[in-house]
């Protein structure tokens, strides 16, 4: 991550503008670091835990991420933050960005799933907004587990 992903200008800007960062080393033997590693059950490195207001875990992912994939993961986390903060319009935009990276990121199907949820949660939006996203999910990612979660629209 230190040589490929963190130096990426877009990653640096996205992190600086949207996240408060804490970096720990599993090798650190200091008591405060060890306490945080235990509290958030960090088992492997690199491991990422995204918290809302320092308490509610919204996303966890492990392992090396190329910049495009890392940004998609972060956009899904940010979309969930925005949903909690009652901004489904902003959340939909973040989820859509994660869904539309080219080539698709490993989490693009999940982004499309959550974009549908965010679209539906906007004021006075009919179920068709959710359905349209989830039908697109089935068309673009028919083998994903996220399409399985949206199975209610499979036959529509």
C-alpha cells in the first residue's frame, strides 16, 4: 500500500478531504496501539476499519488494494456514512461511483446494490428507483452475491 496506493494523488486527496485517519502497526507493542488493535479486532495487515463517529463500524476490508479498488471501497464506506447522516442523495452518488469504475472493482456490484437502496430512500421515491438499480445489478453482475441479495427483482 505504501508504494502503490497511498502515494496515488487521487487516493491522498480523497482520504484527506473525507476521512480522519488512524494508522496502526500490528508490530507496535505500545499499550494504546495494542488496545485499539484488540478493540477493533484487527487480525491482519493491511486491514482497514471504517467507523462512523469513532464507534459504529461501517466497513472492514483486508489486503492490498490497487488505488481504483481502494477508492471504490472507500466510496462505499462514505456512502454508508451519508446514509446514516440522512443524505441519501450524496450516498447514491458515492455508491454509483463505486459501481461505475472501469474496469469494475471487486466491490462494484455492492456499490450498485447500495445505490439502489439510497435512491429508494430519497423522499417520495417509488419502488421503481430501487428496482431499476437492482435490475441493472442483475444485468451487469449476474454472478455476484449482491445480485442474490436483490433476487426479489429477478423475475421482473
